[in-house]
C-alpha cells in the first residue's frame, strides 16, 4: 500500500525514504508485494478478537473474496469517474453483462461448459465491447447528460435480462426473473510429483480460499494495468480531459477516443468482476445488478478517493466489510442484548441512507475522499489558492509522477 | 377499418396518456427550471415528487379523509387544502436541499453537485423507506375512480380531467409568474447570466432558492395527483418517475418550461402507446431509448436553444 502517502512534509528517515523511492520507481513490484502481504495477513487477522467473534475464518475468507468483486468494480469505475471525470451511473450494467456472459457460456442452462479461465477474458472483452457501443454515441454529450444516459442504460440492461424469457419474447434466453443457476465453478488441473500434490485447488463453497487467492491475483493484475495506464500518455490524456476538456482537445487530445478507452477499460474491469461473481455465486439474476449496485460502487469510489486506485480499492473493501459483516453483527448484537430502541433497528436497512449521507457529507467536507490522490485533492480545492505547480517533492506519492 | 370499439379504446387511452403526461409534465417543470438557472441536473427531484405523494397521504389521513368524497364542493376544498399544505412544505424541502447540498458546491467541479444530488436522492428514498416500509401504500381515493363520464363510447374517470386541469392551471400561473413578476424577471436574468444579474442587484441566492421552491412545489402537486390517479404509492417510485420526467424535460428542450410540458405529454403518449401495442414491460426501455436518441441527435430538444459546451 505504497500510495497511501504520509502527512505532507513529514520528515522521513533516509533509509525509509530510499526504500520508498525504490518502491515508487518500481510500482508494479510494490503493488505485487503490497497485495501479497495484505492477502497473506487478512486470513489471520480475522482469527483474532474481535473479528473472530463475528464469523468463522472460512466465512470471513468467503466475504473477502466477494469484497474483492466490489474492489474490482471500484477500481474500474474509478478509471471512468475518478481519472477521466465521466460520471457513469449505470456501471452495474457492464458487471451484469460479464456475469451473464459467463452464465451463458458455462452452465447447465445452456448446456455449454466452457472453462472459467478463458471466459474471464471473454467476459471482460464482451463487457468492453458494450462499453464502446454505449460510449460511441453518448460520449459526445456533456457530462451531466452522460450521467443520465448511463443511468438509463443501467436500468435497461437488467430489464432486458428480466424480460428475455419465453413468456415475453417467445424464446427463453435468460430465464427471466428466476435467473440462471447451476453455473460452473472454476477448475484447475491437479499437479503432483509422486504423491506430493503441488497444486490441488478446489473451488467450492466449502473452500473459499481458492476464490480468495484467485481474486487477489486478478486485483493485483488489474491494479498494475491501471497504474501503468494512468502514467502513460493515455492516462495523462484522461486526467487532462477531467480537468478541462476544451483545453485538452485544443492540445491535441482526441477526446472521443480517449473517453471511449476509459469507458472500455472500466467495462473490462467490471466484466472480470461479473464473471468471477457468477462463478462464485453459481447464480445470476437481474436483481443482482440494479441501480443500488451502481450507486454502492459510486459511493465506494467517492469515499475511497476519486482518482486514487489504491484508495478506492481500500474504500470498497472497507465499505463492503462494514455493510456485509458489521451492520449484520450490530443488528444481531442489539437484538441479543435487548437494548431498547436500538434492538428494533435493522441496521442493514439503513445502509443506503448511510451511503447517501456519507456521499453528501464527503462531497461537502472532503471531496477528495478518505484516501485521496494528492493531485485530485489539489484540484478539488481550487478555490483555496493552491498553486497547481506546487506539488510533492521528488518521489512523492503515487500520483506525483505526472510530469 | 375503424369500428366503435377501436374508437372507444383510443379515446380511453388518449385520456390515460393525458393524465400520465400531465404528471410527468409537472415533474419535468422542476427539472427544467433548476437546470435553466444553475445548469444542474437535480437527481433528487424525482424523490421530491415521491415525498410529495407521501406528504399528501399523511395530510389526507390526518384530516380524516381516506375514502371517496361524494360532495363535489367538499372534494374541491379538501383537494385545494392538500395542495395548499403539501406544495409549500415540499418547496421548503427543496430550499433546504439547495441550501445544504448544492449551494456550498456552486463553484466546485461539475461532478461534485451531481454526486451530492444522488446522495440526497438516496437519503430521501430511504427516509421514506424507513417511514413507510417497502410495500406500496394505499393513497386515499378522495375522488372515486368510479365517478366517470362517457365520451365516444369510452368511460373516462374524472381524475384524468382533473390532472389536466391542475397541470394547465399551474403552468399558466408559472408562465405568468416568470414572465410578468419582478421575481420572475430576476429568475430569467439569473438564468441568462448569473454574474451580470448579480451586478444589476438581483439577489442570486434568493432567486435560486425560489426556483427550487417552485420546482419542488410543482413536484409535490404531481405527487398528490399521482396518488389519486394510480391509487398506490411506493418509496421507490421517484426513481423511474423522475427519470421519465427528466426525459420529458430533455425532449422538450431543457430550460424551457413550455417544452417541459410538451415533453411530459409526449412521454405520456409514448408510454400509453407502447402499452396499447402490448409492449408494457418494455415501456421503461422505450422511454430511455427515446432519451438516448434525443440526446444524440437533438440534444437541445424540440423547443430548446442550442447549448454551448461547458467543461
């Protein structure tokens, strides 16, 4: 987690500083190391109180794998909203497209059983194609119109999946509201030397660890991809468009292509998330992809810190764990102890109210999010008279390398 | 091949379309006014409409009118009282939202108020969810749907006529207010050029607050007539209703009040037509399709001015 910068101007010890410089220069390596450490530690943290009191370790690991889906979605949406400044309110549509792609390609519903690993790429590709199809006509629109059109798209896609059954169109394409069940789980060949099994990974509900590790690897790869793109010519073009589209266009940025690529990359990431989610839940239905999902992901991106991939990843992880574990536990806790008033409250019902309040409060008080990228924070506080050239010292945080 | 049954059906559907369109038109006015003056898509506006319906429900229940009122005079008095109470209350809600969620971000990047708008929309929706629960709630049918008149073989509920009348009265009042009054002139000048208006002595904050007040009050009226027409209201009806009304506003040309009303009725007709053609389950998708087509091919809408690029 190298991109979480220390307080501004905090004195650094030379040894620490050179280590930081090294990791900043080798971002991909540091992402791999960081993700490896986090992935290794998390399963052990949850065996300690107070976490061990909430759920068994196995349940926790399963939750973490599901949290990873939202982390992926948040990283992808961050490319669109945080890096490129395009408000996409229908992001869950691409997630749905990824999930349904896998459901069609690997389930007893269609009778086709293509393995998970190639479908991970195919699902992402198909989501990306839809991203381009949606983006091509609409990305010329001004920002707020784009928001509405994506909102409409996010609403239409689940409607299509819901209505495309025998009763409505004569052919049962999607099994309607019931959704598609019996989706294949991922499989890996068993590799062994003699009796010693080097690789014997089973994916099922009883063994969430394999999902967890797969997810960690996907996130690591996507993070590396996003960071590499962010510092490339394309990434700089995204940020230029976010800051001033007109100025970017006059400086030779092809705004349409650039925005399309942002849309496509965002859709790709959510395609990964969709395929993974379908393979983990072994079930897809239109209700999993409504506006509340798009909204939740947006809340994760905003709270995590728009523009900072590590920040939104952290934000998504924390929000998911809070909503799926702590709110439930809080409800159970107050129920168990019969605390007056509080025991009548079902905290899970309040989550969207809390997200709404958090979104508004965040935009008013700390628009750069909880884990901001330094550059975005400067932008959002333009009226405070910060010189845009005044930046981090050399080798500062992750976003300092824009020049 | 025109027979009596077809004429009856068409007449029936014509009145349905007028009623639904009138509701969309009332909501669309709020979108278009707010957009015209501060170029913000007030995502929370659909939820204000929904809150209006619930305020109407609460008011009618509180004064003890939950059933049909036979006496037309009593009915009119109760209805006017509901409008008189709910509309200003909603207006205040609108002012409050503007004051706390939008005004601090007036000079922030464009993304910021859009995100707070979505946040506000979720706050309103979930407050009502907690207040009334997830299931649809019966709205007091103070005008019985059985009170009907016959025209061209169709039996039409007076509610449809009532909605059109309410829309027409409110639209005329709004046009007079914007076109003739001093405050209306302040609104027009603020929409044209905020800085110049301020230099001419217009109080910008009051004017914008007033715009939110009027827009939200109109959405409140829409909420009441929606409840009367459909009979049930639910916490999540503002989302789709708002989106369709927004489509209406864009279709008519956002920023143009006459356009919003025109767009509202057009969306009403599109929706009823798709239902009549047996495509009711696709009605949402068709309306969004219309939105996308309008935005791509004629983003200024039917009556709107071409809009300049604003980063």
